[in-house]
C-alpha cells in the first residue's frame, strides 16, 4: 500500500470490492453478531477502521447507530461516500494510527471494528501497539473493539496455501474469479498473492488475469495480539468466526477478537 493515500498508485483503485464480495449475504450472516456487540457497547456508535467501501458503516447507520468509516485509501473512501450521500454514515480519509486527529470533533465511540484482514498490513510490533493505543483513545470506557483477520496461526500449522475461490457475476455473461494464495515468510510474515481473473466460457482463452499483486503481511496470532491489547488497556476474548463461534486452531478460518476497553 502506498504511504500516501492521495497518490495515483493506490492499489485499491484497481479493485472493485463491491463486486468481489457478496455483501448482502455477508451482512446477513454477520449482522446478528455485530448487533449483539452494539447492544453491549456503552453507546450506540461505531467507527469502522479500514472501512473499505463502507458497507458495514451503512449497516450500522441503518440500525440507528452513529456510524463513521475511516480508511487510508482514497479509492475506497470515494466509493464509500455513496453511503454518506445517502445519509447512511460518514466516511473519512486518513491513517488509523492518527485516528483521534483525523476524526476531529467526533465524540468517543461505543464500538470500533477492524474487519477484512486490515490489521496484517501493519507489519511492526510498534505499529500494532500504536494502533491499539489510537483505538483506545477514540473509545468510551467500557467500549468494545472487534477485530477480524485470517487465522494465520492455523494456516501455518496445517500448511494451507490458498483461501476458497470466490466467483461473482461479471458483465455480458462473464464471471469474476478472485484468488488468494499465500506463502510463509520469515519473521512472522506471510506473502499474500491476491488475483482477479475474468472467466469467459465462450472465449478461446477463457481465463484472463485482470489484477495480480504481491503483498507482504504480518501473520498476527493470539500470542501477538493478547499482550499488545492488554498493554493498551483492553481485556480480550477470542472467537473463530463472525457469528461468535469458538476458536479452533486447525479448523477456524478466522481469528476474531472482541476486546473491552478497561
């Protein structure tokens, strides 16, 4: 990711996440768990850190919460502002590590969410600590932080190299195929290779690569997150999915964290 979200080489400008993800089905699946956290929060307000195109912001706004999205990608925020224009939340361009300054006069929130594997883009221990401190500063006492990332600990244990293939409708009878491959690297990192292909069953060459990237991520695990969150003043519980299921090392696809600001 570019250090400057305003630069034209923003890689997320080339990815249409609204088309790659079945948002209606995802929100329906996650909704009960998300609303249960909102009900537990000290105030019905949510900040989505790494909000992408803002679908979760719109969901919480429709549920009557004060909802704000924050993302460092200009392309993502530009798309997310469709929701802002429809009065379903507010979207802000900026870095999560500077969340308090970027959010300006926004009062503290009852719930912060960080979904979609955003956290592994922070590769250094110091950045992880700064992030949790920044989130603590924008939460009310007793506020909740929800984190979702891939279960890298399980993937490294089992040797899994790929996530399930995602196939979505495209244009003119074609389909969009989203591939995500991984390779372990040194120092707690993984190399992540997302690629988007177009499938045209009628073409002589039916599969065309439309986007392919190499991304270096930090494979954060429970052993990394628990002490960093505790040091920032959070109590932590771990889950294995976005419906509140138990974490099972070799079976859970996700690592989900619910941390309470003390």
